[in-house]
C-alpha cells in the first residue's frame, strides 16, 4: 500500500479533497452516499493537485452527457450495470482509443452487456473497500452522470499509474536512475525505450516480471516487430516538443507528465495508420449490389500478392472468426472493411487494463444521433431525418436515404412496437448499412470469437499461404457491377440482415406504460420537427 501512495504522488494525478472534488458549485442536495464515496477516495488517494483532477472529471462528464441522456435508465433515473459498462467502454474508445478489457463484451455481443460487471476491473487494483463502494452504489441505485465521471477518472488514474510503473522499468533499460535529471537528448532516448516496452507489451504484459535488461532488448529489436517505428519516433518527438523546460533538464515527475500525454494521444495517433488501411481497401471495394463496405476476398489477397501489402493475408477461417467475412454469396466471399479494420489483429499495444486498437468511426455518427434524440428510442422518421444530415468519412450530409434503408428501419421499429431503440443490435445493423464503411456489422451473439493471432492455439493458421491466396484469386468468379439507376430491394442490398435483436439494457416485456410511450413519441416528434432539412436533399444510393 505504501508503494501505491508513492506512485500516486509521483504521477502528479491525484484526487482532490472530498468537499472540492466536484468543483466549488457542488449542489447541497447531492446524495449522502456520494459524499461518502468522495471522502473515501480522498482518504485513499490524497488531496494534492485538486485542480487537475477536477478538470478531468468535468471533461469526462461533458463527453458522457449525450450518451447518458439517451441511455435506458433504471427506476432511479440512473445507469445500471449494463449501461455503465457500455458507456465507459465507448467513452475510453472516444477519448484515447483504449479498449478496456474488463469492459469489452464477450465476442462483441450486445447481449453480453447484460451480464457485465464493470466494477470488476477495479477489484484487483484498488483497496477492497473502495471497489465495494462503487459496487454497492451501482447495485443499490445505479450510477448517475457524476458517479460515472468519477469512476472513469479512477480508471484513467489507474492507467496512468501503470504507465509510471512502465516508465520506472524504462529508466533502467535506458541506463538511467529515476533520480537522474535528464537533458533533452536523454529524455528522447528514454521515451524511445518506454514506447518500445509499451508496444512490445502485447508479448509481455506483466510489468512485475519485466526487467531492465528485457526493456533494453525490446528497444533494440523494436524495428523488427514494428515496421512503422520511425513514424512513432516522430510522434514521440512532437509530444516532447510540446513540453518546455527553461533549463532543458527533466526530473522523473516531468517525464511522467510527458508519458501521461503520450498515453492519452497515442490511440488517435495510431489510428492514422488504420485510416490508411481502410482507404487501401476502399480503393478495391466491391462494386456489385450489396458490395458497399466490402472487398472480395480475391481482391483482398490481390493487394497482398500483387501490391506487396502483406498484411492482407489472413485465412478465410480466421477472417470468419473475426467476424470480418461476408459469405452471403458462398462462391465469392467478401471481407467486411469496418469489421476487419476494428479486429484485434490490428491492435498494436496493450497494458494490464486495455489494448490500443483502431478507433470505431461509427462512434461519431452514433454520438450525433444521441445528441439529436436525447432519448433511448425514437420514431424511425426522426432517425431518418437526423441520419440524412450526418456525414461520415465516406458518406455526405444532406442525402436522401434509399427506400430499402427506410424499409429496414421500419422493420426495426415494428419489432419494438413503433419505436427504434438506439442501443441494440438491430439499430447497429441498420447503421452498418447506412454507413457501410464506418460502422461494423454486428453479428448475433455466439457466432464469432475475435482474438489476436498470437492467442490462437496455432498462430500460423491465421496467415494464408501464397498458394492459397493465388488459388482463391484464380477461382473467383468475374466481378459484378451495379447497373446505374436500377433500384434493388432490401434483400439484395443487405443479404446478411438478421432480425435477431440484442439490447444493451434488457427490458421486461411490459417496459413502458402507455403514458410513458406516448410521451416518448411526442418528444421524438418534436425532435424531428426541429431538425427538418432547409434544402432539398441530393440522392445517394448506398
């Protein structure tokens, strides 16, 4: 426990005193249990650096607010376990590109949120009485927006503590002592060693057994395992340049601040490479009906064999396991671009808490929908009106949605007595077809099992041989193309469509009274009226 407190002090990121933790304007009517929570956190973590932690909680609360407003609440108007885990997962993906392991649903299933235990990840890292406070609060009345922000700040704090532990090992690996005062060149070398350990940690994630010699070896061989290392070095130097020191000398605490910034920004920096992968696949997108957001497996392998892009060489079996294979036409299977880009095979770094993977571009779309609806469900007309105005990287705003897309959304509404739940598998499926290159196709629970290649029993089975790839190319049927202007029906445009629903927050059979449902309808009608388009829409066919 003594080391725990020292680490919090060195990190420069600690909790404020309980009375000021929520800011000077904390309402007097805050629940007593909230005061108990804050007082306990203050006692465990200390009360230094009040301003920094208060700013973090405020920033997190602002990011969570649209999600919280649109989530299904419990009888207390708070988030239950499923909603808590779901929102925290999305929050860290949006903020840092962190995929928190304890918050990820098993096999990407929406139904898995209902059995999630979002506080479990804290149990091994926090004193038991603190974890129990969160667990009791969540179980008894749920978490409000402020509670969620505090919990997220705790998780973020723990991640930064782990980064300091990694930094301590890196000091030795770079030949320094944490008591040394370093100049610019020495700090740059230290950051290189630190980042080598960070990236290679997917192969050795236990920091407690990592030695200085191992850290040094990781740095020595980093280019062999991570070809884009020179670009990462440039990123590190940009972060370092943003920290100024009058004497150009740096203490452990000052380097720790740089490390925290690197952790916060690395996910979004690394996502640039993900967008490049995506654009490479979009260049050979299938032009046939139903091909939006998909690349024929033969063309996928063609990029590997003919264009030297060897990363596009996963076997069909492994792509299927990842949920990245569309086999609706068995004679001409296709790779689903969004699912492939977001797969664990494209993750580049990890820690005891999270992995750094490609960002989910669909988050930006869903966030705008939530801001517009401000409710857990909406009329299909309100959603169509909003979505037609929300652009993505490949879809324009002010577009007219295809008749078959409108039909599919109507089917989702009929499944739920006229309203579309925003946080469920069916709506996510519809978003995939509305934004086929940004939103993943959500598979039915239990049908996929996405894991990293190195976690397979036989990792070599994830990579297709040149012979297999060439055979796939030769056996592929001629590429089909869409007939311009010809309208196709929903079955042809979305052959993978499934009517299986899975909600993030499970509902009882009679989940809304007639009064409550009518109030929801009126609210969504008002939302639809206030967001009417001011100009006629151009027509785009997905």
